[in-house]
C-alpha cells in the first residue's frame, strides 16, 4: 500500500492511502491540532513496521478499512485488540515527544502498564525511535504542496 502525506502551507498533512488493488481512503485534518496528525501518522508507520504489527492502523487500511472506521465512528465498530494496542503504544511515543523528555525503559513500560499495553524492550524502543526520527526528517524535508510517499508492507510476523 502506498502511504502519501501531502504537506499543506500550515505544516499539516493530507493522508492518502492507495491500496494494492487501487482503492483509496484519505483524510484531511482541519482543526488547530492538524499539524500533530502527520507526526502521529508517521509514528504509527514506525511502530507498525518496526515491531511487526499486522493489524494496526495501516494494516487495517490495507485490509480495506476506511480511515473513518478506525475512529470507532464508522461501520466497523471497535478496533481489533492488536490495533488498540498499537494505538496505545503510539500514544506513549507521542506523549513522550510532547512532554519534551526522554523516558527510561522502566518509565515507558510503567506508562504502558497503566494503559494496558505490552512492555517494550530497550532494543524495540530504540528501533522505533530511530525509524520515527528518519520519517520525521523526511517529513521536515518535504516542501509545502509536495508529498512524502512511503510503501507499507504488511508485516511478515505478527506480535
């Protein structure tokens, strides 16, 4: 699946996913938090591809879910357990970044336990942060009006 994020003048992005068979789902953020969502989506990409999740946000989209379905407002109902876990893990990485600090592995896993998520090893956290950093740099390099395009492959091994 092709994941495309087009940068708008205000730094926000328009997410467009083109599935293998050619169907498309997309979303444009318009509220005051719009610029956050491109980074959130890139964090999803880093978590899902680095940790091998098959049914996180992008996995569900590749399966045919619409973006709206992942908000629990669509016809599909609640997220599958794996997607909920991914959302929790992504939320932890977002919270750490928003707080402007670097958590220890113990702190990360303490927060994960409070959210009902699995623990991550030091190596897993480092690999996700490295991939996320690479993606953030690619996004930073995108000029307004241009598009960052990534190839999402369904993970070979599920967690």
